[in-house]
């Protein structure tokens, strides 16, 4: 990606860890955070329309890596991040 950055100047680029085919939702992400931190919290899924906020939210915002760049699994990255902030 760094080698080709000039080809993408002015564009929004996003790179994420590996996910399951089809990606993960914010619901999946939140559930995994509570699981990893051993907090017994019920997460209730909702649509973008049901989540009322002043900020405009995209209708489709799954975390998904469609890149040919091999990354580690998203759960591994999340687990490392949680370990770092809990210190």
C-alpha cells in the first residue's frame, strides 16, 4: 500500500484486519469487546435507522478486508488493543 500511495493521493483509504467473508458488523464488534473484557452485557442489534443520532451514519458500514494484503485476524488485533488499554 505504501509503495502505491501516490496512485491513491486524495482518496480515502481503509485497511482493516482479516474478517470473516462478508465482514463483521458493529454489533459483532461490540459483542466481542464485552466477551473479551468479561463484562456480562446484553448487546441488542439495531438498524442504522433505529439508532437515532445527529450524526449521519452510513447504511452499510461493516468491517471487512477486501485487500490482497494479508493481515492478522480482527479478534487478535482487538485482543492486543484491549490488553494495552487495560494496563
